[in-house]
């Protein structure tokens, strides 16, 4: 079944004699193409769930299925391939490489994937067409976040995961980033993609974000 399913997911961290239950028996389903927001108090386990969904961490128990593949049973090698091919991850503090330009940051990520989108086109789509050669330090916070989103999108991932993508931004820029993500999700669900070269909407084969 396409989409994301979590069934009775538990994640415990053991530190010495103490065990912290970061995720306590969580179950939910996200159908394919849905723009979904996870809300919760600080320490509730949101990042832990995202890290598990992104293949960066594994549950202590329970089942996680993404587009019909049970990732909770993956070994290290399968997780590496899953992260590379299926996941776009946007971090709260961007994590752009400071010594690469915005364009190079996006190209670096797309080089490791089988079916990437064109880096320049994706950057144009997020409004950074005229910032390609800027280094991250020469970009505003909102521009860096859009660069990080472009980097994740250029991988053409099945699932785009964003961990507080507006956490470091002011209210207006944060709103603009959320609107951009919502817009991208709607377009990808319909399998339509903005083509800056032709200036028209055109169909694309693969583009769906959970
Ligand atoms: N690697 C780890 N080792 C030990 N404890 C951890 C680890 N990662 C997370 N935790 C603990 O698990 C709980 C959930 O953490 P998590 O980062 O998922 O919360 P969160 O909901 O994302 O919080 P925030 O809104 O503050 O980002 C916290 O109590 C945290 O201290
Ligand atoms: Mg968090």
C-alpha cells in the first residue's frame, strides 16, 4: 500500500541504567500525496519519528511501512539506499555545506540519486534562480531554507520530510516556506511540475511526496 504506516512504534534509548522512551506506542497512517503536519510538545518525540521515517534511526519495536516497503526490517545497507533514493530531508538549521554555492549544494545531493531533477530548475522553482552562485553565508535565512528544500526536492524523493523547517525563520518567511511546501505537495500529487524553461505547467512522471 502506498503512503506511510506506523504500527505500535516504540523507540527507547538506553543511557547507563536509564531507559528513555522517546516514542511510546505510536500508530498512524498517511495516505500517498498528503501534506501532513505532526504537532507535539517539546520532547514529545517528533524528531525521533521523522528520523525513523527518514531511515536515520530504527524503532525498538513496531512496524514502519513506506510505500509498501517495511523499512523497520531494513538492514544498514538497505537503509542507506532508502535514504539516498527515497527520502528528501529538510533540517531545521538547513545544514547546507558552507564552502559550496547554493547550486553546488543542490547538485551534490542530486548526483547520488538515480532519477534526480535538474538542480537549476528546482532552484528556480523555489525562487532562487538568481542566487545560484551565492554561498550559504551570502543568503538570508529564508533563502538558505529554500536552498535546503531545493536540495531535498532535487533528489526527486518519494517522501519529503521536514523537521521544523520554519523553526529558525521569522513569522512571514516561515509562512512563505509553509505555503511553498504546501504548493509543492499539491502540484506533485497532481503530478504537475512547474517548468521554468517553457514557462508552462507540464506533466512529469514521478513526483509524489508523503
Ligand atoms: N539519541 C538519544 N539518546 C537519548 N535520548 C534521546 C535521544 N534522542 C532523543 N532523545 C529523547 O527522546 C525524547 C524525544 O526527543 P525528540 O527529539 O524526538 O523530541 P521532539 O518532539 O522533536 O522535541 P522538540 O520539539 O524539542 O524538537 C526527548 O526526551 C529526548 O531527550
Ligand atoms: Mg525535534
